[in-house]
């Protein structure tokens, strides 16, 4: 990954800003630093690992020298264009500049911010609103009657001018969940703010035993405990955030249609076993997914319209004469869909090697943005989770997605007799703007035919 050296040095200190490593990304989470202040670095050396909305990537340093300071902590989300590290190349003068000088904040030669992600303008302050002068009391108004002296009592919760007790939103929700009126709670927090402990103390007071008639048994009302202690909150960011936005956009933009087909894949499983014994497949993993991918590619060759996209701006359907085959992969950071470029031109051993590389890279969390861009059609293997079928959501920018269910023994009529066969369910979701029912059905039928007898299909279709 080439990083442009666009930030000038101040007293020999270079400020490295977080670049846009994808297409229009605005932020990234800094996962791991590989260096610390005082370390020597070289131009091109990997200095940190970041997670963008699309992938986990490593950033190379564009300077050589000594690490002066790190400006982002591990786990912190940083906006594109923000300085994350400074490097001293040893050519400066005293080197005693301030942090502002190091980051180029006070030099006229500083790097111009990226469009849309530059420095925020200084916040403006409103001019204080002029208060109206106090008016003299109306002579006819009766003098206020002095209030009776109250008996000593516990101090009440301070209130705002509109009469609301001072408490933060989570504390207000807690009080509401527990049925506590904040106006009855005595605050102990700073500046008279009601805390969680104050609410719990009020709950304990409510639970104090009450005097009841002897004829009625004393029943203690159940009090709900603080649910936050039994909940886990996971920040929505990185790959998961991008995936969620993409799926919502696809589901509410492309009209989805899903068709299902049960297929006898007994011969496919026998073919997989034979391929595993061949020398040209010795270094790769041969699985049923390989033959499903090959069957899809063969169906695309017969029906190119399934491998297309919708161009809203130009009001055109774009049929792709190449296949960038996406394989949905579940990772610790969420769902990613890397794709095999020009999969239609690969032989079966080459396709097996590409699948192996793709899945290993995805599981290691090292899939780069380039591997996840430009996909034309996708396969999702839900069978590995023991699932028979589903209605997958189309990857944005594509026309269809094929779900491949688990393979299991089922009773099946084979050659006029009831036998136990290996059966799977295929689910094809497609964009009804691009693909009508006839085309979608033909594609699904051809995939099923290829899996029922892969060797015969390969000979017939070439």
C-alpha cells in the first residue's frame, strides 16, 4: 500500500495522518500499534493495524526516523485526515517544538485536509440574550402571605427551574424501570445530581416492611433489579457497521425474490471424493462448495443476465462479461464477502486454490478492501451451520445470491425406487428489476442439474 508523503516536516518532525485506504471512508478503528515512541522506523515499515468499514489492513509508515509520539490509542476510532503518529527524521534543529508544531497545526504549509474531512471550524458563541428589565410590582397586588415554617425534614432533591430533579438519562430510565419517582429521591451526587446509588437507596426504602392488618398476609412486591448488570453492549463499528448499512440499503432498494430447489447431490459427493485423490488437488481443500461454485459459473455462462447490475443514474442494466465470484465468510468482526476475480476463466484446480486462499485470509481477518470490491454475484454456504435453506439478502450492486444448504441423508425416489440419498436445498435470491421469474428459475434449475450429475454436465456443456 503506497502512502503519499504530503505532510511537510516541522523541525524535521513529520506528521502522518490517517489516510483513506478504501473508497470514501471517513473513519477507522486503530486496532494495534506495532511501534512505540523512541522506536526506529523505516520508510514502508508497517506501523499499525486498523479496521475500516470494509476490512482490516496494515498501514506502512512513509517516513524513516524515530517515532516521536502516538496520537491515537488502541481501540480508538479515528477520523480520516487526523494525525496518528509523528516521526523525527533527525534533520531538525532543536527538536523542542510543541505538540501543536509537531502536528503542523500552526504552520501555513500544513497538508490540506481531505475534501469533507478537514478541520472543523472553531465553534461560535451566541451573544448573551438581553434580559428584560424588572418591572415594579402592581400596587393593587396583595402582599405575599408568609409561608408557615416547615418542620425539619430530609433535604429534597434539587430541581431545575421547571421543577425536574437533576439526573442523567440512564438514571432516569433506571428510576422509571424500578417505579421510583425522582422527586422523592435525595441526591448525593455533585451539584445535587441524583445517582444510581440514590435510586437503589430509594428502592430499599420502598421495600421496608409495612404495617398491615393481621388478617392479610404481608406480601412484598417484587422489585426489578438493574438490568444493565445482566446486559452486554457491543459498539456497532467497523465491518459490522458497514455490513448492516449495506444490507438495509439492499433490502429496501432491490425487490427481492427467493426460489428454492431440493437437489439429489449423491453423485456430487462421489465426485468430491474422487477429486480429493487426484494429484492436482493435493494441496487444496476439495469440498462440495467447489462444485457448487463451478455449477453457478456454468449457469452464468448459459444465462449472462443473472450476472448484471442496475445503473440507476443512467437507467441501464449492465451485464458483466466477467464473474467476480463472492463467497460470504463469517469472521469474528462480522460478515465479509471477498470475491474471486475473473472466476469464470479459472480451471477447477485454480478455482479450488482461490477458494482456499480467500477463506484462509478472511478467517485471519486480513481481507483487504480490493478483495471485497467489484463483486458480481455471491454464494453463501449456510450448510456449514447445519441450516437447510434461507432467504439471503443480495449483496449491494449485484443481481443475485445463491444459498447452499446442508447436505443430509433423505428418502428420495431414485430410478423409480425409494432410496436414501444425499440431498441439499438451494435458495436463489434475485433482484426482480433485473431478473424475472423465468430467468431466475432457469438459472436455479441449471445449477441443480449440474450438481445432480456434475461429470455428465461438464461433458455436455463444455
